[in-house]
C-alpha cells in the first residue's frame, strides 16, 4: 500500500473526528459522549435487537453491554428478552423508555442543527460539492466494510444468499427460473479441495456470494455470483469474481469459465471488463445464453 494513500486517510480521519466532535466530552452538548449518543440513536423509538446493534456498530459484546448498562442506569433504556413483545425469548432487545424517547428526540433535533452548522458557512455551490463528496465517501467506506471469506455452502447464511440469488434471477429471466431445470451444483463440489464458496457480509449480514468448481483436468468454473441490491454498484461483485479467480490460480488452474443469462446485462458487462472473452457453449445449462472464458495470470510465488 502506498504511503501517501495511508497518510491521506489519516489526515481525513483527524479532520473528521475534530469537526464532528468525536473528541469532545459531550457530543453536541448532549451531556453524553459520542458512543452513548450513537447507541441511543441506533436503538431508536422502535427498539432494536442487541445482536443487531452489536453488528451494526461493530462493537464487541463487553463494550456494548457497558454502554447499555449506563443508559439503563440513567433510566433511558430497558434491555430484556424479546418475549416481552411476543418474540423469541432467547433474543435480547433494547427499547427506549419515555425519558429515552424524549432524549432521542432532542438528539434528533440537535443533529439537524449540527448538520446545518457544517453547511451554513459554505456557498450554495460548495454545499452541493460537500454533500456529493460525502455521499461518495460513504459509498466507498461501506464497500471497505464488506468482508469476503470462504464459507461452507451448508451454512445458513450461504443458504440465504442462494435463495436470494434464485429469487433475483427468477424475477429477471424472461421465463423465470426453475432450479430443477438448471444443472445441479452439490455442496461437496464447493468445499476444498473440490472448490470454494465465498460469502460477502456487511455488519455480519450476508450481502453477496460466489463459488468456483475446480474440475480435474479441465478449466475451473465460476458459479452463483450474486450481490444484494443494498450493495450494488460498490464493486463487490467484481471483488468476489477476482477472489474466485485468485483462488483457482493459486491452486494451479490457468483457465476459468462461466455461463450466464442474456438478462444479466450488468454481469455480462462486468465479465467483459474483467477480461473474459465469449466462447462456444461448453455445457448444457438450460438458462445460459452466453459462455465466457479467461486466461488466469500465474499466481504470485
């Protein structure tokens, strides 16, 4: 990683933490440090599951528990089993008390005022530039928070991704999608050494997947590349594709293939831009209209 890029990120972090008041003892004069105020905001008037809060904020269990105990001690939050609201008793839920809702409303108002204080010193054109730049930074930061790693295809999160994949292409294919008419893919084909299934997660929630089958004495085959609508356009699909290619290359494969449907125009564009060339059909996949192949570069080392 280039040192000038690292230095630029560090400068940006210092400027943002100072401007948003992250170093202040009281966030936006609320009487609370930033961590407590942010947690109160995330719980919100509708409440939230503790596990979801932990994933959303990236906090470890111990720190989150201490923050919740502080808010409970101040009479702003209650924490208890979801059975109180007719849910699963094993799930813990945080909810705002009447005092908590009042403080949340105050925090909401001060947040609007604080945002205005950032925009007010700028001219109209500079405000638009800042907001546009913020939106781009937010998108790129979200992309950097996505984790892509191997996952057993039998894992519930992998199953959830594959169901979402089937629903998505079922809506987009001209004649729908019937898994029974598609070439089968068995779990044992997507675990090492036969292949791998990659799962992409954002705040521990599955948002994408992809797999590669390492055929003996034949090119590797990429299957089931899918990205959720919530992270489309962030380069996650291209990242999964690249990781699958590298996985095959490091295990000695020099060629990778895939097939796709004509309705998946974004995927076709991605394959072209990633260096794939269209070839003659190499399988009998019922839903395929295009077949692609790519020569893989030698793996490092």
